[in-house]
């Protein structure tokens, strides 16, 4: 299993902090056992957790092109009918996935298509299990669209999550396949996926544990029911 290179600043910071603490304790004539218990062991635990958190396992998306997969690991927190007035501009179904501190935090494309970074939007840091966190918390917005449907993805910052990252080009649309890596949410948060209501049939339920790039959460309806999902001019 590969580890994201973003782990290195956290590992180096851990080594520096506990190294300085060990020097201070050593200057005060602390015993070797005290240094190991107070500095060495906590540092090793933190480094082990960072390596675990930044893991990036390979995923195999389904071959059925009509399926929509989860964009994040975690638990489906809610499935809500909403009106999305800014980008999709239609009635939508929103699938919200809550990530714990122990989930894989690499996000993946739920559908194939052209991905556009819409921007980072400042806001609050409410707990992401709250319904209004979708509207008021800091977040990234990403739009993925193809000839069958559109998906608006929101990477939402919570009180623990300090940063959300979108890896493809921020200035130009990028072609992605289902399951391709698109970004990361650092230290737990929430991801929302919006689809035009008439485009999809939901296959999951609240409480379901899903894996990014692999677990089907919806299926595209027949083409004659997807005329509302034409590409944005």
C-alpha cells in the first residue's frame, strides 16, 4: 500500500517537536527511561498514525458505466433532496459521506467526465454531521460532467479537518475516469455529492460504509430520462 507524500511535513514536525522536548528533558538530567516514555513512545505512535492516515490504497472501480461510485471513504451520513441554485441549477439528490479520523482520506471521481475546479469558499467550521455544514462551512467545489449527467462535489472542512485539497489543474478542466484520484481531506470531514434528481437512482442508504472509487451509491437512469443533465454551456 502506498503512502501519500503529504505525510512528510507531519512526520518531520513530530520528530522536531519531540526531539526538542527530549533535549530539554536531557538538559534537566532526565533518565533514559523518562525520555523514552515521554518522547520516544508518543513520537512513534504519532508517526505510525500519520502513516496510517495518509495511506493511499489502490481501488478497482466497477466496469458498469451506468454506476456512480462513492467519492470518499466513510459512512453515508444522509441522502437529501435539495435544490442546487448555483451550478447544477435544478432539483438534486445530495449524498453526504462522513469521514472519521481512521478512514482513507483520498477522494476519487464518482463518474467519468470533465472535472472543473470551481474554487475554495471560506466559511465556518461547524461539526460536519450538522445539516447546515453543507452550506456554511469552508469547502472546495468541483464539477464533473459528461454526456449523461453532472456531479457537484463539495469537500467540506470541519473543526478537526484543517485543509481540503483538489489535485488536478485548478485553471483548466481535466478529463477523469471513474475512480481517479481527485484530492484529499486532511484529518476527517465530510464530502457531499449532488446529482440532478432525474438522472440517478440511489442504490445506498444512510449508515452504509462506502469505499471511494469502488462502492456503487447510485445508477444512471435511462438516457431518455437524462435530458436535464446536458453539459453546461
